[in-house]
C-alpha cells in the first residue's frame, strides 16, 4: 500500500499515507491495553495492562508502531488545514498515546530496553533513514521527534525531542493541534483531546510506578 501510494501525486496522497500509517500502527500495537495503561478505566485496569504493554515495548513490533506514530505526526503537519477532519485529530491523539506509553515505560525500565549505540539520534517523523532502520531493527540510537515550527518558534533551526521527554512530546503535540485546528475553529473534539494531552504530559515515570505498584 505504501509503495502504490508513493507513486501517486494527487491531493489525497498525504491523506492515504496517514491512513496507511494509522492502520500499520494499530497492526503493531495492543492499543486497547495502551489506553488502559494511560488510565482510561482507572488505576486497577492500568496495573493489569502494564505487563502486556511492558512486554510489547521490548519487541521490534513496538518500534515499528512508534515509527508509524511519528509518520502520522509528519503527515498531519504536511496536510492542508481544509483536509484536517476529525479523523486526523483522532489519528494524532492515538499516535501520541503510542509515543507516550513507549516513552514512559522505557524510562521506567532504563537499560533493560536499551541496546547497542545510543549516541545516534533517530528522527521518527521524517523520511526513512539508516538511523531509523537501525533503531527499528536493532534498537540502536535515541528515538526523537523533530519539533514542527509553530509561529517560527524554532528560529529556522531543527529541534529534536527524545521520546524519553514525555512531557515535552505531549505538550508539543497539543500545541500543534491548537495551532493547526483550534486557531481556525472552536472544535469540541480537538479541545477535549488537547485537555487529555495536557493531563498525560503531567505524568512522570516515577508517578507511573505508583500506579502499577
């Protein structure tokens, strides 16, 4: 599906690309368990789902999912405002959950989930590179998100946020939604998702320990 879509040059190319990445992310992610860890049903359910998600984070499938989540953010940023429907907002939210839970759990487990060379930055929301390939296959490198410039805040310089900085990741995604969607219309769904992102940004790895202890 990706290869076929890459050969297209229509106005829907980004739309199809985002859908492909969203489907891929769900294919590689125990998403219901991820939502439970994020607190959807309360602390008890979060604790019961933690082991499943922890084991998932140790597998190559988790890195595949995280990479597709980064691509969802990429295609959302590249999509014109008029095409950003509710589906796009929900896709970004689900991608943020994938990035958040991976960042939280790898922070909790430390060296157990880190292998090989960690000096190389792997950018998840750009084109595939040798760095992303090595991280996806071998878990070598530091997974990051390239910060999209909002109101030229980056000053023309690339800024990278490691997934371990879960607060900064979630707040950046929230700001991205606010700038791209809420700046132009008061959308209740986007407002609610921005509130959820703000709440998740306040969770620290040490706080997550108390949930699962």
